[in-house]
C-alpha cells in the first residue's frame, strides 16, 4: 500500500483501489482531481489501463461526494426549516444561523421588528432569552410556492393547560439566502364549534 496526500493506494492481485481519507470539504474539485492524478502517477504499480480506469472511477466519486456534501442552502424549504428549527425549536444560536442563512438586507413585515438581518437577530435573541423553557414550538406543515416557503406552526407553554397559538410564517428565498419575512399569529381558543382543531 502506498499513500499520497490522504490517498491510500492498495493493489491486490489485479485490483487497485484508491481511497481518499481526508475530512469532508477538505479540498475543492480542482485540488481533489489534481491530488488524484498525482497519486495515480506516483504509483509504480499502475499501468496506463489502471490509470484511466481509476481516474474515471475517482472522478465519479468526486461528483457523488459533492452531491452528498451539499448543505441546506441548495433547497429553500430545507434552509428555512433549518433556520426556524435552530431559533425556535432547538432554541439555538440565533446569530450563527442568521449569518449563515439570512441576507444582510433582509426585508421584514412583522410590525415589531425593523428591517435588516441585524435588527432581526437582536429582536429574536431578546425574545428567546425571555421565553420560558416550557414554551415549545412545533412546525406542523411546510409548503412552498415559487420562491416562498410557508410554515404552519404551533406554539404553546407546556407548563399550562392553554392550547397556545397558531401561526403562519412566510419566508422568501433568493440566491441561497432568506431575504424577506411575513407572519400572522392568533391565539387558539379553548372551545371551537367543531372538532377539527387548527392543525
């Protein structure tokens, strides 16, 4: 077995296997392909047939690797769910997830928050800091309409018997970032003239 820059080259009988062992996203496509070619050329055990066969196999691996490593910014619905889950469900780092997924010039339609990512971060951070640990948020539905992602949400305080609030948050996504937001919320009544609930 030979090794070159994270590649292990194994030859058993007539089969040669190259394995790349560095971490995810360690190299971009050009660097990775260059390392593959250098590793293959440096192996004295490989014939030209083996060279082209393994080069083709590793090029396929490179593209498969990139597809599997793609993050949520490639899918608007997944991106919005990641943002919402981090902030409201997991009660995580508002600033970190906002800097990753929200555009700096974020447009806000909520009447209590100003425009821009920074205004949103400050408002959400303050709200989440004051929110009791017993308050939970559950995303009931995720819908898309063009560049819009719509979340149907249930928020309630588990320390009480109150049914909580039903809300709809609408996000517009452009160029891999959340760029605009609308929301409407209402208190869930304790009694209704039907048994369908609000979800």
